């Protein structure tokens, strides 16, 4: 019975306290900018008879917090313009950011910054956009999941389209 208190595997001598750092660590996330405008208020609430058409624009940017460091700010920028016909209903703009410590080889840095980091930020930005549009008196804008790999690859490929669809870049 004395074996029950013994550790199941001994701790090796030497590098026990020096584990390698994680490849990706989210240090903090925050709303950097948030704007919600209803240009036609209060009339739009009285005259609105149909679901507005919502046009979305998405941009992902990454920049080092300090030169020579492995800490980066990644921003997910979303703009939603809602209209009925030519009548604007609302304009919502959100810049949601995270500060990440990245410990990967240089050739893997861009996909981590522009795919994995925004993938972690997206659910929070999606909720903020849904809440702000609902709190603004409209049906909540529920963004569909975004394939950040395809978005990143489309920006890297030959003949990539102009930045009007979903611009992505590392600053």
C-alpha cells in the first residue's frame, strides 16, 4: 500500500523546468475600434418593411508590436453595410485585435499570423457584430464561418484578385 503515494513516473533530472515555449500564445484580445451608425434613424425603423441586404468586407492585418521581437498584433477588421434598395439601414465597423507571441520558424510565420490567429479571434468578433446590430434595433448579423486558409491562399496565389473582396496582408 505504500506504493500508492509514490509518483507513477519520476521527473527526469536536468531540463525539467525548461520546456519549450508554445508555438502560439494569445496574450490579450480586445476591441480596438467599434462603430455603429444608423444614418436614417429614426425614420428607418418606421419605414423598414423587409430584411436589409448586408454587404460584408473582411480584412486581416498583422504587425510586430516591437521590432526584433516575436510578439505581433493581429487585427480582424469587419465592415457590414446594410441597405434596403438604395436606402442605408446601418453601417457597422469592427476592428478586433489580439496580441500573440509566436514561436515558429520564419517560413511558418505568415500562415500562423494570417490563418491561425484570426481563426482564434473570429468567434469573438462574430459575437460582437451580432450583438451590436441586434442592440441597434436590427436583426443580428451572424457571420458564417470563414475559411482563413482559403482566404490566405487566394491572396498568395498568382493573379490574386484586387483587395476589394477580402484583403489580407502582413504590415
